[in-house]
C-alpha cells in the first residue's frame, strides 16, 4: 500500500499549501477566429502540496485568476483531506457564491480541482487514468487551428503536418471571419482545406458564434459539398433555439458547449436538442469533477462528448468515459504545453495514450526554467 494511502495507520494526508502563477506565451503567428484575434495566451498554473508530493493543474485565462485562487480558494482547500476531491470542489463552489462563479472564478476552481485530482493520483503512485478507471487505452484526437489570420500557405502547411506527418485523420479550421462578413473567403478556405487533406480525412469547421442563424443554414449545402461533418458554434452557444434550428437544417453535426461554466448549462443545452455532440472544457466547467458529470449527463441524453482544448488535461478523463467522440489537439495549447511541461503526449496516428508511461497523475512536470522566462504574475 502506498505511503499515506487510506487505511494505513489511520493517517489521512491533507493539503498543506497551494501556489498559483500566470505565464504568458506569445503565439508563433497572429491567431484569430470569427470574433477575436490574439497574439499571446496566458496559462494559470496551480500547484497543490501535501507533504513532499505536489499536484499540478492549470487553466487558460486572465492573469487575475491567480488572485482569485489565492484570495478565494486557497484557504478553502488548505487542510482538507486529499482523498475527498469532490468535497473540496463543492466547498469551493459554496465559498464563491457571492463573488460570482461563472467565468474567471469557474476557471480558478477548475485549475484547483484538477491539481487536487493530480495530487491524489500521485500520492497513490498511479496514472490518473488508473485512478479514474479507463474505458479505452487510446484517445482519438483532431488537429485544430486553421486560424482566420493564416494565409493560404500557412493553412495548407498546418493541415498537411497533421494529416501527412502525424497521421491525424480529422482536422478543423476557423471560419466566420469578421463576424461572418467575409463569407466568400470562408468558402475559399473550406475548399482549400479539403484540397490539402484529401478526400478521406474528416474536415471540421468552427465559426465561434460569428454567423446569423440563416447565414449558417445557407452555408449548410456548401459544407456538405466539401464533406464537412462538424459545424462548431455556427451561432452563439447561448442561442440554444438557433443551434437547434441549424442542427435540424444541416447535415453536419452541430456542436457547442465550450463556454459551459456550470452543470445546469450543459443540461439546458442537451434538453434543448441544440447539439449533436457536447463539448465541455474542464479548464472552465469546474475541473475534472464536473467534466465527468457533464459526460454522464450527455450519455444519459444519448449524446457523445468531446474534450475542448487543453489536450494534456483532457486526455486522462477522455479515456475514462464511454461516450467520448474525441479530443481537440489545439495548436496554441499544444505548443504551450510542450514548452512548459515535460511528459507531453504524442498524437502520431491520430490518438494519444494517457498513462502509457506509468508516470503518476497527469504525467506532467513543470519545466522550471522555461516557465520563469514567461511568468507574468
């Protein structure tokens, strides 16, 4: 039995302290989608300590998330039994009632929750997949990027890297440029993407809520013509009626959910019949604890779930649910995670194998020298 495991001498490990820091990493080229452009991305890393063991979690968001973690959450978690992660998650949610949970605070809770799960698995000396219980050993991924800010050569090079060099058989590009006002270029880029990847690879598009309802429906036949099978956020993910109307009108699967900060959000989306596949992001929804609940909720509705971004966090939980479709291998986050952490995964052949190395927890180790160079808070 591992030292400090439940039942050994009545000793129960507790959280000693918690640390948080923000690291901002410039993009390798200007990135953009239908509604936003950006030149850097900030990751907030949480480390939770119990004795000599440290659990790691993170989220993507504003540097101010660090202050929320330190001021609102650290005291709630410190001293708690390491084994009871759901209890800690519940306590954090109750503690921020008046501070306002959705958004930045939910992301803070998500990072701490994930770090607690990682800590628990490390204390038990098992990969997180072993702790959660795996349904599969391989998790399918799709290459995600194809930013609206890319020129034709950049888009082609990225798509061919995924399909030809890494053997990933499904890829996604961004469309809806300038809030849907450049639909002609969207169409050109969709056709070019199909040319780049050939006829057999799956092609996905993501409008990031940039289109109107009728515009998205008008685009449907063009997507079908080019074999697009995934139409992500054709309109705002808050427009559940619009999503359901578009879903009924197009052949591509309509998907959304990445901005779900609470479990009821996912319930409302599923009850409305708004999506063919639910997307959930554990760096936003409340961490691993809530992501697993969202997956179960989707399964109860006969719907699959897809992990949104932060691929090295999602890989382990993705392996643990029966109704998984795939995991987003998002260019921006893959690049950052490979820069800041040792122990990252290889998507060769279109799948990753979380836990295959037998490293405990998430299998990630913070690269101290690399992170110090980009620390902002």
